């Protein structure tokens, strides 16, 4: 049962990160099109946010790998 939950955890984390990154990028692109002079600051903030979102997925993936070892071992 834990193995099934681990698969769902990774899938939902990937889905959430993908949607979140799409929304963040969309907002940044709209902001840069409205204020081109602020595009550097907007892009920096967007990249930091995307890095944190990616970190959430990577942590989920690593924890899943650790727990998967407990299921099979």
C-alpha cells in the first residue's frame, strides 16, 4: 500500500510543480510585457520562485526513493 502512495506522491508533486511553474512564468511574462524596464527584477524573482518549486519536487522524489527502499527491503 505504501508503494502505491509513493507513486501518487511523486505524480501529484510533479503535477503541482508543473502547474505552479506555468502560472509563475505566465505572470512574469505578463509583468515584463507591461513594464519592460523592470524585466530584470521580475525575471530574477521568477527564477528564485521556480527554484523553490523545483526543490519541493526534488525533496519529494528523494523522500520517495528513501521510503521505496523500506518497502522493498
